[in-house]
């Protein structure tokens, strides 16, 4: 029998004055209660009670031990109630980790509404395009764009990840229609991953099959927003994820050159650690985010890019 249960039985015996009364309160046999007190005394090598047929009397050591045991059990009970309330209430610090472009374009504009709805949830936000160890860094929720392979985490897909080849209106003036077959004839702005240094190849869809091309490398950048801005200034073609391209397309600064390309390998995921009892702050934020992303015209199986060229 573990020490905590022994303490609970001991305090019950003290409070009720006998093994019989304590046994009735705890749904145990008097024999089991007596054995528990004997076990506790053996562990301590101290006599706690004087036994008689109808009642018990505490030794001086038993009086001290009963007082300390009651305080320990009360402190533990208070802690459990506090943790339970914190887990069930919409309060506390919520640590978010967001990718740079998606975080700024999609998540940050929603945070004012979330905070207005749940003012007692305090947001602690970091931005990072690289892999973040959520457990080690105590992150509650992260958004990942790309592939998702960590089976130790819960990953709920917010949308596919659609790729759009774009150019500025100025760049397109006087040029014939651009197709994947003519990509090599034009200057390109290419994206390089910071963590790996790998140059992102261009996804191409032909006859319902996805393949990759490696066209010219006139300009190489490691920031999606910078690539979009360079494209808007007329420097060349660029392939952007739909969430980076959206603002620039809506503002008319860039145009879609060829239809979107979607690979089943990539998506936008909302990720959090597996927990049997999910804290309310995480549950409320993930529900809020799913609803708002859906309001933006995106679901786990579709994005607004489907309605373009």
C-alpha cells in the first residue's frame, strides 16, 4: 500500500476515533484498516496509537504525525482542485509558435478577436520557420507548413498547401503565355530553406502527375515575403505557397501565371502534444482557429486558390 493511502487511512482513524468507524467511512474492513496502521508504524519505526477494543488513543508522536499528515493531505487536495480549475477554465498563458508568413498573414489578424473573447488567456508568441521541439520548449500549439511526420503529436490539418507560380503585371507585359515548358526562358526568384540550405524546387503538374523542375536561379532568398516583394517589383517568376501569395494577389501586385499545384505530401497543420485531458486554453484556441480559417475559405481539403486560373 502506498504512503499516501496509509496517510489517508491514518487521518480517517484519528478523525473517527476507531478502526471500525474509519473502516465504514473508507469502505474497508476493520482488519484492513488495522493492518494499514501497523504498516505505517513499521515504516516509521514509531508507535502512533494505543489500541483498545472500541477506540484508539494517539501517542504524542501520533498527535504530531496526525497534524502534519492532515496538512499534507489538505495541501495536496488544494493543489489538485487548483490544477483542475486551471485545466477547465479559459485562463493561463498560451504559448504559440508560428511560421513567419502564415503567422503574420493568417494568425496575427485573428488574435485580437480571440483575446476579446477570452481575455484571461494570455498569449506568448514566437515566430520560426524551422522545426521547433514543442515538448522541450513547452509550446502549447504550433502551426507547421509542409510535411508532418511526428506521430507523437496531434496534427489537425487546417488546409492543403497550394503552390502558385506568379509574376507582376509589369513582368507579364509583352510576354507570351508562360507555361511549365517555357519556365527556363524566364528569370526566377528561388527560395532556399534556412535550416537545411536546400533550394526549393518548382512543383509542376502535368496530366494529373506532380513532378519537379529546377529552372533558373537568378535570385535566391530565404524569406517568402521577400520573394513575393521581389516578384511584385518585376524581377522574375516565383512559386509561392498560397498563404504567402494571397495578400499580393488580392492587392493586384502580382498575378497567377499557371494554375495551382497541390501535393498530398504538404499541408498546413495545427499541432499540439497528445494529452488525455486537454487544457481548456488549448481546446478553445484550436476550435477558434479552425472556425476562422474556414471563414477565410479554407478547409482541410480545399483553399481559395482553387478558384484562380
